[in-house]
C-alpha cells in the first residue's frame, strides 16, 4: 500500500516549480505543507502524509497508505495526477494497488487487509504487542489481554471475533470513503483523542495545545457536515473550556460508545528496541551524550517539577553503577532487575539495571518520596521489544 511519483532529472528551477505547484495544490485542498530538515511533508490527514525528498536531480513524492485507509490512497493517486497535469515533463508513477478509479475495488483490498490482520491478532498473541496501528509512533498503549487495541480505541476481544471486515474498517482506517465526509472527521477526532487526549495537561505545551485545537476542529467539521452524527461532545466541551474556545456544537448528539484516551494513563514510550513505561503525557527528549531517552513528568504549570526518567542501553547514566551491580536482584516477569534508591540532600535518586535478552539502565530523579513506588513500578514494567517488533 504505497504510492510514489518520481520527477527525474530536474534542475533547480524545475524543482522550485514543483514546490510552488505543490503549495498551490495544498492550498486548494486545505492541507498543510511543512518543510523538515531533510524533506517536505504534506499532512493530508491523521496517519496520512506525503513525503517529498530529493536525491541528486531527482524529486521523489512518496506515501505509505496502509494506515489511513482507501480514501487516502485514492487522494494521493489523484493528487499526483494533478501535479503531472500542472507541470509538463517526464514522470515515473508507481502504485502497488493499481488504483484505476474503481473505489469499491480499492475498498475491497483494504477489507482483505483487515481480514488478514484480524486473523493474525486472534491467532498470535505476540502480534498484539506489535505496532500494527500506526505509520509512525513513539508510543504504544499498554497491553490489554481482554481487548484488541485500535487507533481509535479498544474493542472487546469477544466482540472483535464477531465483527466483519466492513464494521472493523472505521476502527483501523480513518478515511474510508472517496471524499472527506462527516465520518472521516469523526474518526480523525477519535484518533486524536485516543492518541493525545483531552485532560488536565491540555495546556502543557505547544504540542498539547496544537492537538487540542485539532480535536475541536475535527469535531466541528463533522458537526457542520452532519448535525445528526454522534460525536465525543463531552470531551469537546471540556476542551472548549480549557482553550476558551466557542462551543459550535451546542445541539450535537453525544456518542454512547466509550471514548478511549490512551495517553491519559501510562503507556510504552518506544526507544531503540525498548519499551519504557511512563505517563502518556510525559515530555520526551533524547540526550545524545548519554544516549538516553529522557522522560519528564507532565505538568499543569511551568513551575511544577515532579520526576524524571532516563533510560539507556549504555551504563553512562548510572552514577553508582558498581554499587548497583553488587546489590541483590529480583526476578520480575522473566527479567532480572537490580534497583537501588538513594536519598540526596534535596531529592531522591533511583537507579536500576534490567537484564533480559540485553541490558537496560535507568537513572530516575524525583523531588518527593511519594513518587518512588511509582517510578519503581515503571522500571519493573519496562521491557525489551520482541524480535518481531524490530
């Protein structure tokens, strides 16, 4: 499920023309185009983006369409055709699904993919620990033995067994019709809620504010297109209050289904071949010196500071490594773990080593003693990914 358009042998002037036309096409479609360090990204929808890269004189436009759905795949194909009509020249077009305008046939391919995925999830429990939901992610929800996790929420495992591929489509794909209809915007809102959430940390930083406003935008679009569609209005009203934003869905219909928000609780933060457990809204960074993932506790005010977790495959982060290695180890879920807690003058430090198929090191700091049990449990629940994850 991949579409690519190659623009070979373009000089600088011709490359600039491509970017100018892409900007105009994005403006027409009301989608964002953003410049990154090594590429340009066209953000079409959640789970769906087009990457523009250069290699020598060639310009590559590429999109993985497996995760956003058949509507996104059809959009990308049409978008690439529009670019070719606007700018004369040689092109190489690749579409592994061979979409020819027959949208029903395209949807059937995605339905077959759901049948295949459903079979894998039910027959192979290890598959449920993999990233089968996202094109790109830095986190995964914690495993739930009674449910199947999807990009917009959980499905009871017994219910999942009985559902057919058509009813499962909106759980796994956001864009399932040719056009962006009310259901598309509802799915997009549920995806954003599930993966970013509406909670007490909404105003924490620029990223949380951006996603909070995006959730509201999607819900308002769905309501404007179909006032009868059920929506997550409780969460919408909460966000409107937090953002001091006008409620534009006063007469909307509240969803009866439970709204899932993975990151309001603990999640796996992905790092190398490791899954580190911490609160879903923890601020994430990377320390290149110690080669460590750094997770800072979420906060409501800039002056708050509660705890920090550092995790690394290298021992540099441990300040008392020899003392730690001489300590007694415990066995927890097939992992050998050594943990020590030290009280410093104004804070507490927790250092740990997890030995499984490899070794993982932790250095944690907290201001108050009450966070020690929480951080200890986060360490114990952290783990290496299965080989099939990598």
